[in-house]
């Protein structure tokens, strides 16, 4: 045990870390040090309540109910507050390992409860505590305000032209006003940009007398002036445009460019998107992973929720795939048939934060059975480029090199999986089309009706419940590691997917699937809130851990070193794992599945 002043240790422990200094000093003056050997009984359910708040410095305490272990508490965790608040002992409190604890007396505890934040720590539910548990773990010093409204970025009002002007007239207005676009009056309003002049006028051999109506884009992509910058990024990336209208009421009051949004942060998704769009050759691919990591770090430090960051990463990865596909088609010649590039797993759910395992495939027209060699070559080129860009190979070898076929073959394959091997069919439900001219509606329709098939939902539940957090409920500091993906994140993602299949819910993201289950009454309000908060916590913990690995030059791994966690992080990790196990037990009862 490292030498540390008890007062300093308390000050660094939740919720003492948030107390006003005068109140903390007044109460902590009464702190005592207590030592209790293993096997000691500190309280008995129904007996005398504890008369102190205990903060564990070393050792562990086991809480039991009727001989069953409810929880094991370790360094940095507190106990005794239930006794102090209710004046009753509800659980047996046993010392599992020699215990060194700091004790806060009842009068001092009552004094601390005068602080609303301190009191709320013991009154709020797990979901609320998980939301705020990582706020004191910055990963970078760069912290732009990404919640500022887009109206704050507007430098001038929109410039309009009449619908009967020529291309030359509009170009003159843009030159005079030093802008890269003009809005065109009409219902709905239109927009013409400098890119339109290059691609639709000059490249098409048209002259300045061309009516503006021949080259404009109707239905300007717009956001309300109160929209936060990070939401405007999402709209810009989804629409694939470089100009965004800013709406005030029913009127488009201004136009923001990607450059305007880029100024908020040079490490934001708009900056990375520009790099992707400007990639001239495969030589620049090795830098992609570095740019994504820098963006994720900056956005996390700026306070963006991890699920928002995941959305940006997914959109950027999609843009990269489209760019790489264009190179491959240039090398191989035009596609012999329409095709779709599809992804699965975390990519399909849009839940990647860094460049993790890729799972992709190709679906092509039934008429292209004689062109398999072309699609095999396409798959090889694209996945080689993705490897160069930093994407590791799929652990399950699910890439387009092995996973391609006609839409009829895909339909038959999914039918077979649902009817014969339903436990292995889960991967299909994360299917998402990224690029290509072929629609995959037949596959999506087939999956949407999978719940009608006998035993599919139950077998998917059985497969998902095979992923379980450590059954002991204890995450010990001295344990080498915990696999965040396998032991914590996948159990939530796979079970949420099972509920979505039962509901025929088209949502792909885990949190949307949990919300759908809550809205349908399949899980309770509190369970949904707690699991959603636990999932966000785990995703953010994983991202912080991965960024730390990158900063130190270590290879990316989901094996989290538990000794590297703060006491707050460790406690919240244990809370999250307990919540997941409790949810899985409810699901096992619902789907009549035995838990191992």
C-alpha cells in the first residue's frame, strides 16, 4: 500500500472530491482509521445498524443477504450509508480480506449531507452516477465548445438571386460578394455553389448564358440556428454536402460552409472528411488511423458523448470505403453488375470509435453469376487498402474476399441460418449497406420477419447470453485485465439485438434497440436507463483506454489493465457489470434460457 495521508485519500475519493473545501475540512477532522481482520462481522441484517460511513483503503468487504453474496466492495468504495440514512441494517457485512478503512462518524456524515451534491451521490440511481463518472478523466487539453449554436458561426446573411438569372450573373454576384454559393429564390429555394460551376457548367461545356435553373440544387440542406455545432457536423456528413443553410423560422438566414465548421476544430470530423475527399492515391492511407484517433481524442476532451463520436467515425469510415471503391473500379474497369458493399458487427451498428476489426461483404445482382472473379478482385483490392489504412483483419475472417455472392445466394444463406442454425444468425441483423448501386431491401425484409420463425428469437437469446461478465461480480485491482469487448460491451450489444429482432425493430444502434425494448414494455424504465448508462460508460472507458495505448505506442487491445483504473472508474466498472448480469438474468427468464 502506498503511503498517503488519510485526509488526502478521502479528498480524492468520490463523493468527497466534490465537496466545498471548508465543509470537507470541518467534517474530515473527525475521520478515524479502523483495522478489521478477515472474518470479522461488522453488521448483521436486522441487527444494530452501522454507526459510521466507511471508506475502504485496503482489503475488501462482502455484503450478503440470507447467505448469498450481494456485492463485494474494495479499495475506494464506501459502505454504511444505508444504515446511517435508514437507521437499520439490511445486509450482513463481513470482512473478506484484512480491512483498513477510514471512518466518518454519524454527526460528521449528517454535516456532509448538507451539501446537495454529496447527498445526491447516495440518493441517485446507478444510471445517473454512471453518466458523470468519467468527467474527471481528461484525455486531451484541446476543448473547443462543440455545443455552441451554429448561429454563433454566422458571419454574414445569406445572398439570394432571382430564379431567372444566368450562370454568369450568379458567378458575378459570388465574385463580388466573395462567397462560394448563392441561394436561388423559389419553392423550394435552391442553391448553386462554386463546385456546381466546375462540375455542371465548365465540365459540361455550358456557357455563362445558361439559366441558373439548369444547374441549381433544389431543397437546400438546412439546420435550425439553435442547432449545436456537433449536430451540424452530422447533418453535413450524412448529406455529403459542403454548404449548410441556417434557418431562422421559415427563412434561410445564412449559409455555413464546411470551412466555417472546420474553424471550430482542426481535428473535427469535417477536417478528416476533407482529407479523405482529397486523397489522391493509396500512399496517403497509412495516415488515416492517426487522424481518426486525433479526432476522437479531441471530441472526447471537448465533452461529446461517445455515441456521437462513434457516429462521426462510422460516417468517415463510410466515406473512406467509397473512395477506396472508386480506386478499385478505376483499376478493374466498370462493375459488370450492380452491387452493394455491406458491413456487419460494430461497423453495421455504427459503434466504432477507432479502427477496429472489419466485417464486410459484397452482394451483387443475380445476373452477375459469371462475373465472380471481378468481385473477388474488388474485395481483395478494397480490403488490402483497408489494411493499409489501419483496419485490422476480422477475427472471424468475415470479409468480402470470402463473403460475396448474388442477392439470391445471400437470401438462401440467411434463410438457411435462420431455419437451421439460428444461434449463428445474429451477425446478419447488424447488416448495413455502405456503398454501391444495388439496394438490399430483400435481405432487410427477410430479417425484419425473422421473429415469425420458430425458435429464432430464443436461440438468438441463448447465443447472446453466452457472453457474460465475470460471474463473481468482483473486479480486483490485482487481477491482470478484463476484456472490455468480450466481458462487458458485447453482452449488452448482443442482448439488445435480440430484443430488436423480437420487435422487428429496424434500429441498428444498441442504445436505439434498448429504447425500442423500453418503449414496447419488454424492459422497465429503470433497467433501460441503467443499462444505457452502463453501456455509454463502458464505451467511453474503452475509448479512453485505447487512446492511452496509442499515446504510449502500445498495440490496441481490449484487455483493460485494471490496475490502471482510478477508484471511481473501478467502482463504476463493477456497478456496470452487476447491472448487466441482473439484466441478463431477467432476459434468461423471459426467453426461457438457462444461464451457465
